């Protein structure tokens, strides 16, 4: 039997979500949300989605994705039981069907990325599709724990190009997977295998952040004591570099502090 990744009874979760239209776009197609489940301080879900489509269609797609994962009633979340993977797959599939049906209705392509961090019964799960990202920050190291579903991501994983080449490649934003663009999807759903401890942080972000802000800069900013300040600094830095896309971040911290467990902006 596997021991739980999160075992200490005094651990709590703090989180903050911030989204900004950026400096160029006229609307915000990103959506992000987090919520504590079943009234617990340690069953938790955070979601970020970056929509795409015609006028306001991207916003509609990303909102539908976030609603599907976060807005379910308590009974729906309790249905996770001992099989969070199945629950996540069902939620992704339901959102995919809804968005795909809308795209057929409107006669235009709609879709969204989605990266989800779920803490359930003291284990961590990720469910992911597209090129939004989840990073883990632990002991001074920043590690991307999701895989970019892009043409360039595939090229990088096969060794065809370097990480440096990938960061400036003209096709770096061309998706190979998204929610709502086809009748069926296959999201990545997996346990976080690294052991999590007090002080560890998770960053969920859209490409509007990491396209402009390097991992080294993100690593430096994310160490700020206040999650709210760190999130604001990430947004500000992306905008200082041009802010040519919507930029959204969710920061989650595993902590033992009792005050200010969550912040929302």
C-alpha cells in the first residue's frame, strides 16, 4: 500500500488566482479558479484554462471548462471516491462534448487548454491538455510537471530541437490537443510522484506568462513570501515584457500556517 504524499495533519493549503487581459488583447480568454471540496481544508482543486475561438468563443470555452471542474455540487465531488482519475476523465469528457457541440452550433472552431491540480485524500493529481502548464517549486527548484501538447513540444521531446530553439520557434503555440476541438480527447491524468512538503508551491499558468518570463525569473519571483505579491509580480513582469497575450496564474502553497488560507483576486 502506498503511503500518502501528504501525511502531516497540520498541513494546510493557501492559494491565489490572478488573471489579466495583458497589453494587447481586447478580451480575456483565460479563466482560472480554485475551490476547497466537501468543506475540507485539504480536499482542493485548482484549474486554469486558455480558450480559443472567434469573438468571445474562447472565453465561453474556457469558462465551460472551469465550470465543469469547479462548480459541481458537493455530491458531485464526493463521487470521486477512491477513483479521482475516472472522475477527472469524466469531467474533461463532459466539457469536451459541451464545447464541441457549441462549435458545431456556431459553425466555428472552439476549444480550450486545461491544467488541473487536484488534492484528494492527501494525494495529488494532475489532469492536463494543451499548453497551459503546472510547475512545482520545491527546495529552490522549479520543475514543469505537465507536458506541452504542441507541435514544438513534440519536436523537443523527440530531440529534434533544443529547449532554447523551442522557446522561439514560430510554431510553439500550435496545439496538438485541446478540449472541444474534436469529438474525443485523451488528457494526461497522473499522480504527482514527488513527495510534497511544507513550503512547496505549485504554479498553474497560461502561455501568456511563460512565453515571456523565463523559468529562472519565475523561480526568483515565486519565492516571495506572500502568494498574492508573487502572483502580482508574475503578471507585472509578463506585461513589462510586452504582455502580448492574456496572462493568468494560480499559485498554491502547502503550508502549516492557519491564517489567510486562501486569497482570491
